[in-house]
């Protein structure tokens, strides 16, 4: 099992890495040492104003990178690792994040390669980065076969099989949110229907609750407010998380049958509600995962904090033997 | 792409392999050369009589192995590869095939190791062996990410990701037949409900058709007879395959979202019915697989003949770099 423990291979380089995590609302950057510890990190809003164009966003990201490198004392770095909202062309790293409209096929990898010449730059999905971090240093440590899930505005994920990150044909493996759990289910943003994401994404939860008669005082109330109401025993709010847990449990049951993972690590904003989501999830999973090898899968909460995205991004460089297959 | 082409690695040994394929009704054995060509093969019924105990079955299997080795001129062999009906403890190779009751936790790998001392013996699921054969030499050749399916008495499968066979935590990866496609669907033999297998396995098709009023002249009529009736435009028979195709299409859509496979290779007795199954499968798959990366998956028929099981079993030894992870 030594190969699966955290740490770095014997032949690994010792310089730190510049790591970047790009979401629709915030960007984070950090300098991560060769053992995967965050030495310095900082964050900024992704958009300073609604007028921001692609280059303005890039300029702010680059300034943030320079600022953390300064704060770390301008060390020599061995590479740049990036998690960014999808979709993207992978491994080219030309990104079109759903929640960041000014970037459409934006050449993120090429820009970073020009800014930090001579270094490997590796860009992957932001949910995948979080999953890599949890596998490397968190709730999946030492587990050879793991499904990681991030249940938030969307439902993302990543697959670790045989101790390695699985990329699939186009770098899109791990889209557990678009497994179909109910063929007559609600329409999904992807164009299909009945996907896990259609039931379990935060905005979907809130929209369903409204349809069922949830009337929060604040008209902009979201899944976080819905969670508060569920904890206060509001019937519709509880039913919304029950339904999301049901869909997640079904998706996990199918994923375990197909991939024989030993562990699932499920995080993201929606999961913060805790047992109101995890109890129906577990009940559904145990109802549908009945084979000897599927019965024993464990569903765990993540261990790492909000730095997980940059830790995982650093993993693409520091543990490329496991977490980067593309070059 | 060279690494993904058929053939053997530069450092590979040149001796042939003894390859075995064990099902509920027949056993097959062959001698396969280092390039994966079947030099000699033969088959026998698995059970000679209903009284056969575990040792009688083993004795017949061993005699079949000796007979093909004799027919090949008693070459020095480099190992023994086996595909066997599941479930099994893997990689220990202690097997309990669903359709072979006398073998319960039967130490197949240990028996073969004792019979052919000093050689590696590798035992894996029989559906996995067929999938390996199709990836190595058949319809999946050169494809890095592939789901193979065998739709027959059960619905089995195997996953190739990143050019390698995926085993999962207990050697059970690839159980696409137990992905849940309809949470309100019919009970499945695994204890769950709504699994692909509950809709698409041959006996399930025939049973459903009977419930819907299919009245074949022969009371023992099976899925093959149902296929004949479907070709003759019998309404219920057609609906049975339509329903199976729907379930398979849904399972594939979810598998592609999770694993980002570029190709699916689908064979097995039930698939022989052709377009009556594949048309609804394709229709359903295209309805539910709507993302850029899922839209382009291709579903192909297998290329190899009935020797696929022994070719794949040989692959566990001859291409262990891709198809064997356990030692």
C-alpha cells in the first residue's frame, strides 16, 4: 500500500508549485510545497465588474499569481497546476466555464505557459482537482478506488481507479452528475433528463421547493436558506433534500456497480446540510446496492478545507504519476 | 497510439499460453501463441451428469487442458489464463459461478497452479475475458477507453480506461448489468430492482413477454425463440427487445457520463437479434447522452468468434501489462 500513501515519489523534484483554482465567483492561487502543503494562498473575486472581458479576468488572475509568488519569496517553481470550471478542451486547457461567460475557449494553459515559460502547466476540471486533493491528502487517502463528488451549483466529480485519476477519452470522466437515475425525471441543463444533477444541484433544490410551495421571506433565497428551513423542520424543505439524497444514492449505487469503488467522498455546499441529505442517500444506496461487492462501499465527508482546490491543482504537477496522464 | 495497438511488448516472452473459458454449460481450453493466435482449442460440456461434484468438474477441465496441450505438441508454456463465471474471490481465483452450483468457493487458481507448477495462473471473470479479447484484437482495438458488454443469460461487462483493464476494489468493475436504470423497475436477481440486467437478460425478456401474452408453441421457448418471433413481427416479442434496448441505452448513457468511454462493444446471445435491440438502444442513448463528450460514443458489435473467451484469458498472461493488475 506504500504507493498509495501521501507523499512524493523518490525521484520527485523538491521545488514548490504555483496552484490555481478558478470558479465562477472566486479565483484562488497558492504556492504549494513539494509535500503538498500550502505555503501561501490568496483569493479574489473572479469578476470585478459585469463589464469584465476575457483579458480583464486574465489580468486579475495573473496579478493574483504574482502576488502569492511574491508573498512566498519568489521561489523557483517546478510547474503550474490549475483547476478550472468546465467544460474545457483537455488537455489543451482551453476553457469555457459555464459560470464565467467572458471565457469561451479561452487559452488558459497557453497564457500561463507564456507567463511562466519553461514550466509544465496542467489544467483540469475544478471538481477533479478537489477529488484529487481528497484522494491525495484527505478522506480518500490510501484508497485505490474512489469516487469523489462535489454537490453544489452543479454536481461534479472525479474517479480514482487503481490508484490513478481516470480521465476518459476527453478528460471528462467523473461526470457522476449526469448519470440518469430516473428516465422520467426533470429536464437537466445538459439537455437530458433525470440526471443526478437535475435533482441534487442547489438551484434545482430551491426551484423544486418553490414549486412545492416553499415561500421564503427573501425572494432570492437559495439552497442554503432551504437548508436552514429543512433544519427547522419545514416539510417541503426536508422533502427537497430527501429527493436529492435519493438521486445521489441511486447514482452512487450505479457507479459502484460499474466501477467497484470502495469509497465515495461527497462534499460541496449542498452537502453541508448533513444528515438531512446523507440519511436518505444512505437508505437509497443500501436499498439498491445489494451485491456482495457493492454493499460495503463507504460514503464519507471530505476532510480538507477550502484550500482543497489548490492542493489538488498542485497534485497535477507534484503527483503527476497518479494524477496526470496526458503528457 | 503504438502502445494501444495489438501485439506484444518488446520484452515479452515468446512461449504460448494455456487458456481456459469456463461457463455454466461448456468449458473451452486452448493453446494460444505469444501473438494471441489460437493454435489449438477444444470444448466439452461443463457437467457430464447432474451428479457431477466439484472434483468431477475439475477432472474434466484438467483432462481438456491436457488434451489441448497434447494436440499442440506439449509446448513449454509461460502461464495459464482463465475466464470463469462469477462471482469469485479475486485475484485469489476461488470461484462460485452462479450457473455451476457444485463449485462454491472452488480453489480454481490453486488447482491449476498445482497442475502446472511454476507458472503464473490468472483467473478473472468470463465476461471480462471476452471484453479483453475485443479490446486486444477485436472491435475495441486501438481505443483507450471502452466499455464491453455481454448480454446473455446475465448482463456482464468490463471496463478499459486509459488503455488498461479496470478491476476495481474487488475485481468486480464492469458490472454494467447492475446499474439501476429505473428505480421503480422489476426486481433483479442481485436483490436490487430496475437494473439493466432485470430488463435485458435473455430469461428476463422471455418471462416479461409471457406476462404480456406471448404464447409460444413450445413451453420451454427462450429468448432465441422470442427473437425469431420478433423478426416475424410479433408485437409483444418486439416490445420485449425494445424494452431491453431502452434499458441498455440508459445504462450506456450513464456509463459514458461517468467514465467518458469512446466506444461500447456489445455482444452476447441476446444481441444476435440485431436492429430490433440496437435501434431502440441507439435511440435511447442519443436521447439521454446529450453532452458534447457523451454524444459521440459509438456502439459496435464484437468482431471475434466463440474463441473470444480463451483469447481474452490468454491476454491476462500475454498482455498482463494492460490486462492484469493484481500481481
